[in-house]
C-alpha cells in the first residue's frame, strides 16, 4: 500500500484529479468519489495512485447519479 495517496488520472479517462484527502472508500468505488454518497453508484473512471517507486495502483472509482 502506498504511503502517499496522490491521485493520478488515467489519460484514457476523465482527467479531473480527486481533491485531497482521498479516502480509501472513494478510491475503491464503495462511495461516490465526489460527494461520498452510497446511493445509486455507477462505474466512473479509473484513478491511479503511486506506489512510491514509479509504479501505479489502479482503482475503479464510482459516482452517484448527481455526479
């Protein structure tokens, strides 16, 4: 697990960065990555965090119907 969660957007997806602090629930798609809602979630985009050694972890983030 990386010690620093700096979100890097995927070039093939929406390029809006996540605002810190980024909770693990938002990165893993358990809640809306924008507002934290748990209602009506749908897949949104992949979000990437650095492992500190040049590698990236991919996270399947989700959004609610309002976002």
